[in-house]
């Protein structure tokens, strides 16, 4: 009798992978709830029809579906229902009362701009005009984003990259030699990897999505249709302001703290583009200005003025 080959479904494959490296096993239940909130924030969005839908994320919804499968598998092992986790999903702005009707009311914006390549700066109407007419924009120290007064979409410790090592990483040979010297015995531990210095940041999205108006608490967006021209003007303006600094602009590199098992490149400019994958839904590009080694002065926000951007951008309002 011929033996029939059993093929794994994609979901079966994810469960198999998780069982090899069950990286959530040592988390307390409240941390599992926080993980669920991160997944839901990235996996869902609000549609122009005023419905909660799956966030496309340029194909990354598959990644977040796998993260959800990992969490469900861990909950199943513990005999708990993910629905019962304390995930505080009420903190997701577009789930607030009335948000879906507001999104539906602004459906025409989604139709006009969603999927179009460009830069999108979500802001308040009062700032949008000077941004467009004068090219006036604020450049802030990375350290200033760790501010309790900011909402959850903006607040972040931009100077620290959190990572986690599990006992299974020892078994699989994933541990960086540096960490093996610190903790030679099989264990689980959280590690804060520090960026080499404070630096300046300017953040902007490459995605138009109605949810961002809720996430950032904004009522306007500057839609920039010529990315390269805007990038050139901004980098040049900041470089003139900050002589001898390393100034560059590019996409944020989102990393899952539970999958950083190596020592990150400490003095490389790439380090400044790394961001917790909790914020992946924002599709961020960032301008980074890194100070020279001899710099030790305190950093304060400053403004640059690029001149009119009306040839490459326009304002849309969210009502």
C-alpha cells in the first residue's frame, strides 16, 4: 500500500517552527497581553467603508498572522484563551466610539491617495500651511520622543533597542559570542542595546491610510508626490544647519525584540534606523542626523525652512 505524503499547511508550518523555538514561553500573562495588543495594532486598520479590516502593510500581514499563530499556540499550551488576555485594545485610537463613522465620511481621501507612492506627513491644519508654503519643519532630538505626554503612536525610546534571548537560542546556536561571554549558561534574559549617541530625527510615512489620522491625532496630511526631490531638499537643508554631521534619510528597519539574538552594529549609521516592530504599521522613513564624535553639547529642537513645497506637495484635510 503506497504511503501518502502529508503536506503541512502554512499554519501547521508556523506551529512547528514555534514549537522548535517557543520564544514566548517565559513571558508572564500580562506580557502576552501586551504582545497581543502589538499584533492587533499592526494586523488591523479601518477601511473607507467604516469597517475594521486587515492591514495590508505591503504584504506584511502574513508576518503578523504568523506572530498571532505563535501567540495562540503559546496560549493553547497554557490552557488559556487569547481573548481573556489583558491586551487593552481600547488603546487603539480607531476603535474608539465614532471613529468608524468618521473614517467612512472621509472615504474620498482614501480613494484619491491610498496606494500612491509618496511621502505623507500627518499633522494639524495649523502647521500644514507653513509646511507647504515655506517648507518649515521641526527637527527634534531622538531622546525627546520618550515623552509621557505623547500618544502611543509617537512615544518611543529611540535610544534603546530591546531584545530577548531564550534558552532555546542556546540549543539552536543562535547566541552571539558577546552574549555567551555575559551569560554562558542556558537562560532567558532581556537586553537593552543602546544606540551610540543621541541624534536628530525627522519622521514621515510612505503610506496613506485613514487610520493614521486617528493614530497621530491629526486633521491634515501633507501629501508629497516627489519623494526624491523632497528628500534632497531636506537632507541638504539639515546638512547646512549641522556642519560635519552625518545626515541621511531612508526607511526605518523594524525588528522584533524576540528575534534579535546578535549584537547590533554599534557604530554603524544603520543602527539609528532600527525601530521596534511594534511601529511597523506606520511605514516610516526617517531623516537621521548623527553628531561627530567630538560633539557633547545638549541637543534642542530646531527648524529648517526648505522654501515652498507647492510644486511637489498638497494639503488634504480630514474632517
